[in-house]
């Protein structure tokens, strides 16, 4: 059995302490601070140009500066990319687009694959709405750490067939999310102009075994497991690690971009007969808010925050509206589970990240969310519950955005209401939820109710006996008049 401090040390990694060189820090501070959202073009088969315009207007009103277009190989995704650029250009070019090349599905084994990828980038790189960083078209990826494009090694493949190929050389700022040990970033000199830390949105190391190890270490100490796990939620350890390793890569004098991720949730439940992925990442304890708070504290070293995601319904981390085409099989855990009220939190935190100043809250607001059944519920679902389901708490998570001090009262309608003093600003609150529970919360000030959120059971009920496993969340909100 490992001692707790060893576990923590291993998880946080001593390399996290590496301080980037002064030069690379200054370089980072010189670049624009942006917030973008990951948009899965694969879910837009039915989109009209107006759908793109609507998404961009909603995102823009929520403090989001652009979309990272996650694209795969389907022909319709080329058509939808054209629609997206047409819509963004028509908005005047202030809302930015760039590719997140999905290398988990795009072919990358041959030189021809490299040529096709270069062409895809070049087709849009000079459009008015294409994001430019350091005067070059910004290009990102999901994965790509196995691509060789027919060359002897992965770095050679990317270098010779992509970033340094005469077609693209000097034209792109390439910031991939390779799933590699960041200590090997230096192998990608001439390839990486920065790093996108895709998994930084979730405490992915917190598995059941990890939690069990901590619980063992805590036995008899009186410390609670949830409090101890909480220090991994939204944490900055992998940011500091990648920022430090980017500083080593920057030795050549190039201006590097660090792009961090923010995510609100994660649940996917596809059987072996479809996408074959069935797991959660822990998103308790207001992950979305804690992660933003971490990145705002670290803002001097973070150039871009990418919200993961706008519309990845299959993994339950969407903040945009439910529209387009859901991945087949995800309907039961997505339909009826809106997340859009998280966009109000997004606007607040994105503004704080970009400006360095906490925005004024003009209206009192309560945002509440919960999963639809107990973590340990049984279900006749033919597919087993998702990996890591045991460690998520049966709570209602609430955020009160308060214009001034007041008293919040929360209840699931089953247990007696609990009251909390709230301070001006963002307040993170939680109460347990029991079967039959719904979401209700009020904010009172000077004896008056200023906000009241009541979710009728027809919209959401915490179900003790679910027909199918669903670890997605229902999000609701209410705002003062
Ligand atoms: C990283 O997180 C730790 C723990 O919350 C905090 O003490 C530290 O100041 C953070 N580092 C930076 C550079 O923000």
C-alpha cells in the first residue's frame, strides 16, 4: 500500500515544478488570449448555414471567440466546413474557426494522406474568419501521435509531410493534442508550435483503484475521501507539466502556444456493437467551475482555453444546444438532458480569463445540475454501468451567481431544505439527492425571494430504478427579473 503523500506526489509529478523560461513566458503573454469551443462537425449532417450562424451567435454571446472544427473523413464534413466558413465570414470574420484534425479517424499512414491533409488546411487557411496566431493559420488536432505519413518516424512524418512541407512551411501555427509524454515534446521540434492539453479538462487519473488507494491511506485519519479527491478536480498539474516541457521545446526561439481544456462533464455508454466505450471521468464538485478558476489563476501562462465541447453528445460534455444528428445510440442519455445553462457560467469565466478582471454580475442566477439516478442503482440495461461509476456522488450541484450577499435554500423535495449564506460573486453549493428528488433552489435577500428555480418532475426526477444507465446530467437555471 502506497502512502498518501507518495500517491499525491506521483500524481502531481515533480516535473510540474519546472518554471518556464522568462522568454517563453513573455512570448506567451504577447499572444492573444482566446476562448474557443470544440465543435464536432461529424454531428452536423443536417445543419443549414443558418444553424451555423445560430451556433456562432450563441457562442459569441457566451464569451466564446471561435470553434475548433473537429473533422473526420466523411464528404459531408467538407460541405459542412464550407457552410461553417461561409457563416463565419458573413458575420464579419470576428468569430474565428480552425481545424481540430481528428487523427483518430483521418488516415495518416502514407504520403498521399499527408497531401490530402495539407490540402484540407490550405482550402480554408486564408479565409477571413480563419484563426491566425503569430500571423499564421492556427491548426490543431485530436490525437495524431501514431501518424507517420509513410516516413520513418512520427516526428519525421509530421515534419516532412505536414508542417515543413513546402505547401505549408511558414504558413501554420500547429498546436496538436498528441497523447504523448510531454517530456518528449522536444522530439517534435519543427512540428509543434505549441500543445493542446485535451485531457486537462478532467481528473482522468482518478479511477476506482486510485480512489481506493486514497481511501486506504485515509483510514483512521478522519479525512474524507471526497475532500481528498477534490484536490484533483480542476487541478493544474498537467498544465504546469506541459507548460514546462513546452519551454524546453521553445529553446529554438519559436513562439509557442499553450492551449488548455475546460470540460463540464464526461459520460459515454456505447456497447461493443457500436463505438465500444463505456466510462465516466469524475466531474463532481463543480468541475466546470473549479477548472475555470484554476485557469484564471494560471492565465499568464495559458494562451487559449478550448471548451470540450460545444456538441459532443456521445460523451456528454456538450455546452451548446442539442441539435444536428446525435451519434446513433446516444439518444437515451442526451435527449431531455439540456446543458445550455452552463453557457452563462461560460460567459462569466471566459470574460474573467480573457480580461483578467472578474465581470460584474448584473442579475442573480441559480444554476443546478444532477444525474438522473443513484450511482449505485441497478438497471435492466443490457450494458454494464460505465467504468468508474462507483466514485461519483449522489448530489445536486448548484452555483449561485449573486449580485450581493443573500441566503440560498436548496432541496431535492425529499429531504428537508438546506440553507447557505452566499457572498457576492460565484458560490458553489451542493446537497444530496435521493430517489424521487427534483431540483429546487431559491435565493432570498432582505426577506424577499429574488430567484426561484423549480424543476417539475415531468422534466427531471432522480429515479431509483432506471431502465437504462445514464450518468449524464440535467442542467437547469433561473435568473432574477
Ligand atoms: C497550482 O495549483 C496549486 C494547488 O491549487 C496552487 O497552490 C498553485 O498556486 C497553482 N499554480 C499556479 C502557477 O497557478
